[in-house]
C-alpha cells in the first residue's frame, strides 16, 4: 500500500484499511485475479467463461453470497419462520405452504387430461386458472396474510438479494383460482426505469446522436413548434418568485437572455449547493402529507438544494433560449429548425430540450420489470412466460395508471413550488436477464394481435447487452465499510441520502469510498458479466408520445375488461407452452417433486442458510 494511502488509513481510525481488506477478500472470493507485489496490489476482473452453463453457475454463486447474507439477518429469518408457522384463519389452519401448489396433485390433474385439451383451454383452465392480483395494503381473502408479505416471501426464493428501490413500484401476484387457497404461480414488479441506458435509448430513438440525425434528415414544422413549446413548459414548471425578488431573474429576461444573468444563476447554484451540504436537515425532505399543499411545496422549493437545482435549470433554459433565438423565435418554422441544426450551439440547445423531455417521461411512462418469474411447481411448466406476458398486460397498464394518475412528482413539484402531476400512461417496459446467456421466460415471447384484439404484436425484443454496474459482487460488510469511509470524510458529506440529490445515494457513497482509496471505481463496480436487455413497446407511436409531440398513446391492444385480457393471454400461454409441456414425463416428474406434505420438499420454500438459530426458532422450523 503506498505511503499516502497508509497515512489516510491511520488518520481515519483504519476505516480505509478496513474497507480495502473487505473488498479484496470479496474480489478473491468472486474469482478476480488479485496480486500483491510489495506495497502494490493489482486486481483484474474475472474473464468471462466460455461455457454458458458454467458462466450461469458462476453468476449464481456471485448472487447467492448477498442473498444468503440477507436471509441470515435475524429479522428476515423471523419473517420467514412466521410465514411458515400455521395459524388459524376462517376456521382453517393456514401457512405460506397453503399458497404453494402441491406438485403431485398438479401432475396428477395434468395426466388426467386427454389429448384434446391442447386445443381446448377451457379444459386446461380446470387445472390451472391464472389471474392477476395487484399488491396493496390489503390481506389475502384466502389465507389472511398481507399481500405484501406473500410477495416478499416468494421474492426471497430468488437467487439474488431482495432490495427495495425508490420511486414508483407496482408489485404483482399471479395466482391460480383452480386450486384451494389460490396458490401463487409467480410474482412480478414494475419499478421506475433506469434513467440512462444506451441500448434502450438508442432503440427508442431519443439518444441525442440518433435523435439529431433523424431530425436533420427530416426537419418539420411540428418538431420546431415542439422544441419551442417544451422550452416554455419547462420555464412554467420552475418556481421563480424568490429569484425575481433577489434580482436573479425577471420576466423580460426570457425574451432577451444575457450571458451575465446566466453566470449569476450558475454562481448562485454553486453557493446554494455548498450551503445545502453544510446545513442540510433531513427532516425538511420528508414526504409531504398533503400533495396539494402549495405552501409546503414552495417551502420545499426554497430549500438550498432545490434553489440550487432551480438556478441550474433556469440557467440551462436561458442558454437554450439564447442559442435558439435566431432560428425559432418569434415564430418557429421548418426552415428555422433546419438552420438551427447547422449551428453547434443550437444543436446543443435542442439536445438540452430532448434531455428534459426524456427526464419527464422516463420515471412516469416507462418502467422496468425489476422482478419477474414463476415459482415451483409452475416454473417447470414455463410459467415464467405466463408471468412475463401478464406483467405487460392491459390489466397491469390500467393498474399502473390508476395508482399514479393523481401522484404528485416529488422532484418536479419541489422545482415548481406546486404539485406537478405527470401523465401515467405506461407505454414501454424494459427488463434485463440475470444471466448473460439469456432468459428462457423472455425468449420468443410474442403476444399476437388477435389475442388482445389489437393492431400489432407485443414482443419482448432483445435490444443488446450491457455490462452492468453495481455492488452485487460485494458483501454487505464491504459496502458498509466503503459507505462509512465516505461518510467520515469532509468530501463524503456531498452525499446525504436525500431524495432529490441524485440517483442511488448508497451507490454514490460506495463509489466515493473507492475514490478515497484511489482505486478505480469504474472497474471495481462492474459485476464482471453481461446482461441481455429487453424492451417491450406497448404502443405504435412510442417516440412521438414519449416526447410529448403526440397527446395520446396509440396502444397495440384494445381496452378490454381486466378479466378478458388476462384470460386471453392465459389461453395463448396454455396453447403455446403449457399443453406441450404437460405431456412430457420429465416435466411432470419435476412438477411432482414439489410436495407440501410433511416434511415439506418444495421448490417455492425459502431455504434459510445454516446459522445459529434464534431462541424458539428450532421448534417452529420443525413443525414441517
């Protein structure tokens, strides 16, 4: 270790040495090449394994480290044990095992079907009858469990760690009404989309390079008007009363922006950002109880953090207005747009407008399918494909709109000083495979137009491969040590874990911890694997609608009743995948292996790692 690094370790009570030690041990355990030569330590990420099966095993081992760490936490163990403990409900004893389909019973029912069942979904529906249940704060009518607890239990059976994410979240249970207690077929969750994803953005067409190229090829009056309108909308959504009072902005400045005024705004933004880090009070950023309280949003807007962000935004808007003034003002025209695209400053201004339009839509009208899969025994019947299709169904789109149509955007409202409600029409869903070799539940997924009575197919398209960044290859101890190191330094105070400061505060603290060690964070934060990126467009006018050029989405399906579209998709899955699988002896053998009778041997049961038992836990686990 270099002398300066050693001094930093001693000066910080060995926080840096502790973090470095934990990280190096993790890297060795994950197959990284770690070499020590005197005081120098060299590391290199593991080379990709040529064999897809072996690579999948390697990634799975990597993920299981943090998953098992989580399952060893006492509170998590108590939750799992409590869900498995029998309780009385509605005159019957139930547990989470009541929501697992017995494999032997299911296999027997499938064997009893004759060959005509493949062409008759009604017969198959007597054995498996799927429906969608959106997770709310309510309880299951069959067992009395909280829906959230049911979802959480089955999520712990995944090979990767369960983590909650900020932003919008819609959790989904797929259940089977054909069996007692309506067992769980699978689970899914939609979450706020990743802001920057090159492969997705290239495919949508709103990456700046692709967008400018297309716009230069076909400049239109419609797009000229769109640029001017988006600038005005962005200005209208900024609270400026305090800036006017302090002489930093005045209405006529919009028509004649000056470089001097823009520079003053930038200086004010920098000053307020420093004040935010010095005097921040986390209690001031708690979620508002009343989203329609304009005075509360104004107080939020005047906090140092959001005043800084507003000054930056206003400076950017004035700069764009200044650059586009010779071409799109006082009246936007096609020829003006064409000339603007030849001016580097005007092109940058257009990119700035595009970036704002994208930011408005990425967290509201596109989502990521963050969790998706079937649980045993349905996974052996390719139930994952059913869950994937139902997760993008009209029923889920409606549920998303219903939940968030009246939702006030936290950041936008804090910038506007009043509640801002974005459109909540879900038009695009993205997801990634956990393994680089692909995801069988997404491969060849295509819902033909006739299934939903629409105009075109809904398809899971492969958009490319991405080397993901994250901390899944680092243990909880390493993450905590790096976060502690970042928080113990003056420089680390720039990350306060406050919503609005930026994406994923913990990740930024980990990165800052690596920076303090003077280790290459861009290298060390790579998982060491690729993921396949999938995209599902639900509309025919994806880019025009996302940009706001089209007022309404043109969905690829008709808005049927909730039961109708779920039954149509389920029937398609039964004909395409369930019927052929249900005739295979190896598949039925795999289904049969999942038994809920004592002792429970079921693939949908959470397998707790071997750790010292909690008081009273042994007896509870032995009940089954």
